[in-house]
C-alpha cells in the first residue's frame, strides 16, 4: 500500500513538539545535575581550584567553586531548557507550515506500507 503524507496539522505538530521539548528540557536539567554532582563527588572542582591557586598564587581571591556553584549551573541549565522549549516549539510549527507549502507543490512524502 503506497500512501502520501500530503499535509501536517500545525496545531498537532505544535502540541507534540511542546511536549517533547519540555521533556528534553527536564532531561537537560537532570543530566546537568547528575554531571555536576558526579564531578563534585570526584573532587574535580577542588583539583581545578588547587591548580588555579598554584598558577595564580595562594593569595588570589579566585575560587572556582564559587564560579561553578551548583545553584549557578542548574540556573543556567534551566534557562537553556526554557529557551529550548520556546525555540523548538516555534521551529517545529514553522517547519509544519513550510512542509505544507512544499507538499502542495511536489505532492508530499510517499510512504510504502505492507501487511505482515
């Protein structure tokens, strides 16, 4: 059976892309937390802090753990996730509109389906 996808409903594409991008945002924040906690548990930040103090000098006020604190990293990841939700939803919806325009010109994507 040969079928053609000749039109995508932009509203359904928007709803699906909103849910998927929201899930990706949650995954991003959780993965960032896991990576940060793992690096902190392995004392990577303390090692970097010691290295910076060796290079710059012990009297310097540079503290890497203040710059890369858990709160700042999670806040940054959350900001990126929120921007990701808006951008992916908008781009997917615009993509559905563009697909509908192109499909009207060339006939859409043809898919062959078989019964087993």
